């Protein structure tokens, strides 16, 4: 007997939400300091807009961008990062999101990512930043995202609508012979 895929997906989402509630930390925008040693909220927002442009160019899944932003926020929350490293951090988060959400053949190569993003860092710098991010997040990239929340909230409405369509009386079709 084949397991119900909808049930398995829901169970996975519930597990992700449960894990997220245990480790959740609110993103508190840092006030700009006089020394500019921290990434400001405006700089973070600009990095997200930049990632959105890259995502649009590469035509990847929406989950890739959402996960990349989630990883970025989870990394920037406890870490003091200098603005000059923000693009490298952001593109490394994007690369992690792509490797997590995309099919292997659709994940852009590092050279392709560097060329299409104009991030100003080398593939080896992105890999080094990727290792730092993974280390700081304890290799836990799977977290509930805003898109997961929307899937959970919208699913009952979609299920009801599809049920109504399935229960609609079928019209007689004339057979042309």
C-alpha cells in the first residue's frame, strides 16, 4: 500500500515547525554604529533585493530564494558581519539554498553564480564562506520558512476547491459518430 504523500509532506512540515519553535530567535535589526562594523537593516534588505534579481536571472524554484533569505537572516542574527562581506555571505547563502532545494542538474556552478551575480568574490571565497555559515548554523539548513507557512495556510482552501470541482456533476457529452 502506497503511503499518502500529502500526509507525509504535512508530517514533515509539522516536524520542521516544531524544530523551528525550539530554536527560533527573532531577527533584531541592528542599529547602525558609528564604526560601520555591523550590517544594517537597510544593507540586509538591499542584499535580499540583489538575491531576488539573481534568482530571477537563474529561474530557480521560489523555495531556493526563500531558504537563502532564511539562512542569511539566521546567520546575521547572532554574528557581527562587516558590510564589505555581505555580498559574499548572501551569495553563499543563495548557493546553499540552491543546493538544498534544486535538482542537482539545475544547481548553478560556482563560476556561473559568480558571473551572473557580479558578487565580486571568487568561487573559493564563496566556498569558504559557505563552510563558515554551515559551521555557525550547525549544518542545520532545514527550517520552516515563510513559504512553508503559506503552503500550510493555503492548503485547506485549495483542497476544498479541488474537492468542489471533483464533486461537480458531469455534463452529458454527445458522441459524434
